[in-house]
C-alpha cells in the first residue's frame, strides 16, 4: 500500500484532480490543505478518505508521584 502522509499537498491535489482516490492520515495537514484536497476531489469525482489518528496519551502508564 502506498503512503500519502508525507507527500506535499500540491502532489496530492494533482492525484485528486486526476480522479484517483486515496486514504490520508490527515493529522499533519492544515485546514487549508484539507479544504483544497476536498475541492479537488469534488471537482474530479475522486474519493479521499480523511483519517485522524488520536495523539498518543503520554500520561498513560505513569504513576502519580
């Protein structure tokens, strides 16, 4: 499976404009990036699935001191 998370937004927009869909872990993208990608997909009919992974809870497993 190809990873899209580290690709620049302009490259992802070109993929979406070509009508190709993909799944993107979008935590590192700005709201403007997401907006541009969604518009490109809507215009071409591409399907982009945006996934947001929760940040790890760094306090989990630590005991009170």
